[in-house]
C-alpha cells in the first residue's frame, strides 16, 4: 500500500514540553518505531507540524535583531524538523533511503483568508510591545488572556509544487518527509513564485498530497485515540463514520476540526479510508483496529 501519515505536534514535543532539539529527538525516537514498522511493509510519505518550532525560531531571530519573513521561518523549520525525522528513521531503518523535501504549497492570492487572519503564531507579547510590533510591522494581533499574539491568514492549499518529485521518490522506494507545517505557502503570478506571510493547515495539505499520489490510506495522528463527539464534555468515541455524517458535527477549528475536514476530503475524493488516531497506535489505526475511520457511504 501507499500510505501518507501526518505527525501531529505531540510527535515532536508533548504539551508543556520545551522544543529543544534533544526533546524532539526523544519524542521522534518513539514515533520512528511506529513509522519504521509501517515503512517496512508499505510505501510511506510523512508530513509533520511545526507550530512551536516556528515560534522558537521567530524569538531567536528577534533576539539577534532580525525579523525574518514567515515564509523563511517556515522553510527553516521544515529543514530542521525534517532532518530530525530523517535521522530517527535512518537509525531504525539503516538499509532504507529517506529524503526530506522542502515543499511549496500554492495558495490563491485572492483567498478570503488573507482578509481575515485568524491563525495564531509565535509568542504572546505584553500589551505595550504587542501594540508596538503591530504598528511597526503591520501585524494583526489578537488579545490573549495574558497579552497580544500575532495572527496570520490560513488560506486553502490549491496545489503542491513538488508533487511530481514526491511521486518519483516514492516510486523509487524512498521514504519521503515533506510538507512540514503544511508547506511554505506561495503565490504563482506574472512575476513568478513568491512566498506569502501565511500558514497552510498541515492536515489539508497532507490530504491534498495523499490524493495527488493516489495513496491507499491517509492517517492523521494526534494526541487522542479517536475523534470524540462533544469533546471534552462527552467522551463518545467515533469508530467509523462517513464524510456526510461527521460533517454535521462541529469541531474545534484549531485542533480536531481541520483533521476531520482533511479526512473527509480525502475519503470523498478517492473512495479510500482516512483515519485519525493516536501516534502510539499507528499500526492499529492503519489497519482499522483503533482510531476513527472515515469512508464514503
């Protein structure tokens, strides 16, 4: 089978942990065990999150008096995290080829999301500093309980510029790590290709890649074992459902919502299963013995 797996942020650092390299290495040592087991039997493409890491890189840049553009920070985090995943997988599968591919994701410059930025990134600033940064850099800020935080647009992914390269690598037997943090969003226009200050949802990009590759299964891993109805008030797990049924339920936009929508898009477009489950249960989730499976009716 050709399998596309998205690693949630907990694969790199659990809630409350720092994002230092050794912490991420420890977490990935655990994640690579599951990934290696799948890669030993199937073609494998891995995507991953980058939220905390982008925030750390932004702080480091500011500490040195720099304010790197968000597309550059995204590319930097793709390379850093991709290397750590490649390192972990190469240690588990010394005879296998693993490649990390910097990924550009095409978005529409006219996407309504650019007029309604709502994706939080980076640290929370005190009110005075947040207001000063908003004025100096043209940032949009939202109020958090303890200060102000920058928000950026989260446009829909329209295409993946490296999809052909990913396909060729997979067909050659290479384990591919790509689309970190949803990929670096770019706009293609009369002046060529250029990055934009936005964040594309990782799971939506992953579903787009899985569909484009003709994947047999899409697996979105997170830190809970299932999709739950009425979380956290009611812990009613969903074992199997359809896009039409699950789309009637409202999920949190910043966590389970994008995963459910990505899974629904893949299942509806391909007729193949999309699964959501816990990182430590990857094999069982892939086989349909754990997690939530979404298939067309």
